C-alpha cells in the first residue's frame, strides 16, 4: 500500500509570548506580559540533588549586566510542549526573557575549564549572538551552589543543570496554560515525507568528552533536561532527528 505524503507529515506550531516585565514574588505566575518569579523557599528544587548546596533566583533587567558572577554555566531559553511530543503539536515559548545559569561551590571555586567566565557578566557574556541573550532581554539569573569539590565532577555539573531545570519547570507549567490566542508571534513548520524523492541528511558533529563537552538529546520539554539522554551515555553513537525535532529544542548543549 502506498501512503499519501500528507499522511506522513508532522506539523509543528510554535507560539511566542512576549514578556515585558519580571518581578520577584511568593510564587511563579503570569499576569499578562509580566512574569512573577518565586524568590524564596526554593529548597524543594534541590531536595533530590545531594551535590547541590543552594539555589537562588534573581532578575537582571536590560542594561543591568554589571553583575559579578562566579561562572556562567548556560543560557537557557524557556519553552514548553502545550500539545503533543517534541517535534510536533504546539510549543509555547517566551520571548524577551531567558535564563542564565551560574555556578560555583561553597568555597567559591568555579567549575573546571570554565573559570574564565567568572567576573562581570557584561564582560564575560556577549549579547545579540546565537545562543546568548539579546541586549533588550530580561534575564532570570539562576545561581546554583554545589558542595565543595563537586564542581570538578560531571555528576556535580549535571546536578546543577537538573536543579535549574526543576525551577524553570514551574514557569513551563504556567506557560502551558496560557491563552492559545494571546500569542505575539506564530510560526508553523511542516515535516513532510515525499515518497519517491531522495532524503537529505544534515550531519552535525556534537562534542561528548566530559562534563564541559556534553549534549543532551530529546528532553521532554524543548531545551530541557528531564527525560533527556547524554550523548556520552549513548556512547557518542549517531542519533537521527527530524527537522522539526531540531527546531523544537531536541538538542541541549552543555558546553
């Protein structure tokens, strides 16, 4: 039986919701274009991470990058699956805001190999580049502290990523329920197979050499951590992704 091309297509809809203001509050919630962030009682986000000593959350508004940080571990976009699985269905994403994860241990030591990123954020992080905040973005500063010595271990680095992901999931959970018609941008992508035509593969080489050179693939949430697999744990074997899975945040770089 020959299947019609239409039956072999997957449709991804990405709806963007723009944030114009961040505030610190008792609990995480959206109020129009304002995002309230839970500031206190964050211990529950690290309760299952024995290598994590503390987690704090702050806000940096545009023009406030003169902030001394121990080390920049990651810049994280915030998106969630509102319908369907990664690579299909509907994804909600925030614009005008992103999260920046910083890391040190209780002695103040930064993670191995990225100590050069410690210092003023304005001097250590470029803006308006692929994978970095725009100058106009508001930043959710997630500051994780590991127990002494854990910054030198792959397990410690992953614990910091999981702790930040657990906190950011509270934002994603609220984002899932945003008014489906209140988006500020909408993009539609079709993954359509065409029987009888040649398939084209794009080969992307990903580093998998340790705590500072790792990639996570196929998380439950776009650019998330939970549910993902490390390419190191997969033995650096090839992973096939569709274009829409790639667009939908199937890769999370930890370098």
